[in-house]
C-alpha cells in the first residue's frame, strides 16, 4: 500500500475497523496443512490482472506495483494484495495524475458457515464499517451491491471507492481512486470480475475477458478563470485621453498616443488565448526645449497608462493589486478603492473594483528637480484618470 493509500485509509477508517479485518484474516485464512490451499493458492494479481485495467482505461499508461505477499504466520505465502498505478489527465493542469487501483484478499479457504465462517466474518466487517460510516465527520457513504458474489457493499469516500465482497469462502476488497463519474462503474466491474475468477471449494478459475470501455471519461476542467472576460477590459486610451495629457503638460509638445494591444490567457488543460479588442496600454511622448545658460536643452517625459488587470473576483483583484504595488510605499487617498505611489520609478497603482491600472511618468532620472516635477505631474494625471474609472 502506498503512502497515499495509507493516509486515505487512516483518515477514513478508525483503528477498530483495521483490527476487525486483521482478525478476520487470521481466523479464516488458510492453514499450512489445508489441502485446498496447497492445491490452489490465491493470487491477487491474477484475480485482478493489468489487462482488466487496460480494458477499462484504454490508451492510458498503467504500471503494476507488483504483488504483496501474505505474512509468514498465515502459512504458505500467496499474493495477498496487488496494486496498479493509472496515469490520467489532471482536471486542473496540463500534467497527469496518478490514480491507484488495488485488490486486497482479506480471508479465504475457511468454512462458509459457523461462528468463524466467512459469512459471519463478513457480517462483522460490515457492522464495524457501518458504525464508522455513521460518523458525519468521515463523510463516508455505504450502498448495497447486488450480483457480485454472495454479498457485497460499496464504501464511497471523497477520494476512494471501495467494494467489499464475499464470494463463498473468499473475502476481498477492490479499491479505485475517484477520478470522474466513470470511477464507480469501473470499480464495480473490477470487483465483479474478481468474483468470476474464484470458485468455492476449487479456488481460482478462468473467466471471460472483461468488457472494454471505448473511452476514458476525462473530467471537465474545474478551474474558473482568474481574469474577467475580454469585453470587460476598458480602453486604456479612453482612460488617459490627449486632453488629460494636455491639461497637465500644457508647456510641452505632445505626440499622438501609441496604443498597445493585449491578450489574456484562460488557463486549462489546453490554454485558451483571447485577443483583447481594446488597447491595454496608451503612451504619450512629451518634450520641450529650455534655454539654459544660452544653450537649448531638451526635456522629455513619457506618460503612460496600462490596464494591468481586470480580475474575475474582488478577492483576486485585491491580491493582484497587493502584488503589483509591492515597491510602492506611499499610500494615496481619493483614487479608487486603493492607490499607492512608487516615488522611485514614478509609478502610481490604482485599484477600483476588479480593475487595476498603472500610471507612469518618466523623465528626469538624473535630475532631481525634473524627477520631482514628474512625480507631481503623475499625481495630477492620476486624479484625472480616477474620475473615468468604471
């Protein structure tokens, strides 16, 4: 049993249940001098061969983890447990996830009736599991199963489906990790196929091949996009218009705006990239010529607005803004829901609702007076932009 299955088992089933099944094994398992046991020892990997899983999961990589031998105290050793790993597409990423299927022989080779017979042992196991499943914290559901062996029932947990079966003198479990709505039907088919390979008083027998599935049921991607639909993204040049720049940079020549288009990616097993219909960036170049000591010196500022993000939810918007403004140490009041200034780079970040925009005024990197002037103009531009934010 893998670490994953040990964790699931310990989380779902109390110690008393493990003890009950262990007791059942020790009571009804074969003894070293049992002639029937010597003639036809059970083999978990033959009761549930890899071919069964290949039929139910066509085209998927399947790896056998090999048999687990029974303890020595039970007499002649046999393959008590067999486990397989099935690689299946993840519903929430491009990677593949490992799902496990296993069969475990609880007891075999004893009497059917009587105090220590397989029927009494199976009844004890069922009673113990029913008591455990009555605890709502375990979130386990039990369902009866017909037409598999003499008696069987289904144990449905969050991550694993387990079918417990008694076929005459054989008690076993088949477990399958939950993957999709196809998981439960597959588990039932596997458990029924194991029952067909066991005959009371004889042991293991041949059975017709399992009926194959035509496809593997791949769950839909359950992730919601972290960004809003394309039609909710505003036009950056409508938020920072030429008139806004002229109002703040009236002493400078202003070039026509340069627009930047963008895309958004909706994450999935196959990413979907969507073109945004409106520009996400709008850049203006401004310049003037000053006369300093009789010489002309050119002063330039770049003025830009970028629609940094339109998030899918308010919570995601807050998280995005927090990450974007990490270097901004100065809080600004009166602009949207949150605003801050990075006075080193002259970036102003504004969040309003789902929208985060970044305003930048560049220039004066080596001149303190020009840098401070750029900061003042950035704050003035931000106030005009804030009035237009949806």
